[in-house]
């Protein structure tokens, strides 16, 4: 799980696609519980179960899961309703943005986290978007203001302090390889920003176009650099693992069988 840290809780977090088959975590807060995890594993591995509760999904159809209706509604209000690819086909710019992020491999986390900061800053810049939503709490509004600050930081810092993402080249490469990598990385960022900005113009119904017009791919590249420098990879123990570890330490064990 990757996230950008704040002083209290992660400002942003992202469950990696490779982890979703094994762990069912809330898209908004990252939490899980024993019952949810057992049901998820039973579904994944086609094991019969007596579970009656159903997971809470994104109503727009992208498949994102949530631990509560409150988390779902807060996540939508924080910008997911604009970034969600559920309502769109493969020709939509947002769909192409997510596909490009997946195809880049190692840059997936940076691109998706950056898109969350961009939409958060758009919502934060439009005061009516945060004050009118009854789903956002004080912590959510604080996070949005921090996203605005991060985006402004990326826009205004000098290149020597915060260089564009495509300049972050390994010192092990030859000069020719460095030039080739920079050209490829810059093309990726340009395409990503084109897809994201066009997609947001469509999904927000041009409500934030005046703000989007002041952003460009270089600003986006600096934001990617900021995320690359600040993100942390952490392994979060699920409640199911904690329960199993406790039982194991107490000399007990689970036996799963299908009758």
C-alpha cells in the first residue's frame, strides 16, 4: 500500500492491484475486518460460505469496495465521483488514463495518487464544493486543503528544487539511455496529463475548466516527483492476520473444510 504522509494519518493511500486479490480493504480508509476478509477469500477461491452480509461497492460501477456507506459517500465527495471510470467506456479519457497508469508498471502509484491530488485541489479551490457537501467531515476538508497546498507547491517550486519527474534518471544508465528514458517518460507524462485533464473537464461538466487551464503537464510532472520522494510502501496487517496470529500464539488454529 502506498501513501503520502501527513502529520496524523496518511493524506492519501492506494492499495496496489496485485494485493487486491488477497486482501479486501476499504478504498476510502484502507480498513478491513475479519468477516470481510474471510468472505473475500471464500469468493476468490470459490469456497462455500454462510456469509449473508454483502460488500458495499461504488454505485458508479468501478468495483471499488468500502467498509461503510459513510466511507463510500465521503470518498465520492472527495473526488472519486469525478475520477471513477465505472460509467465510461474504453474510449473515455479517464479510462485511457487508468490504462496508461497500469501499463507503466512502476509509475502506477504515482499517477493515480497524483490524479487524486489534482481533483482534490480542484474541489478545494472551489469553496462551494467543500462547504456544500454534507458527507465531508472536518478531517476530509483538512485533507483537501493539504492537497491544494501540495499542488501549489508543485506548481511554484523551482526546477532545481523540484525537477520534473522525467528527469529522475538512474545514474547507472549511459548518456544515450538517459536521453531515451527521459524522452519516453516525458511522453508518458504528457499523455497522462492530456487524458486526465480532458477526462476531468468531461466528468466535472467543465465546472473547473478555469482552474484546469492554469495547470499543465510540467506541473503534473513536478507533482509526480513530489509523490515519488514522499511516498512510503507499507505492509499493513489485516485484522484477519492479527486474529490468526493471536490464535496461533495461544496454541489454537483454524481448520477450513468444505462439507
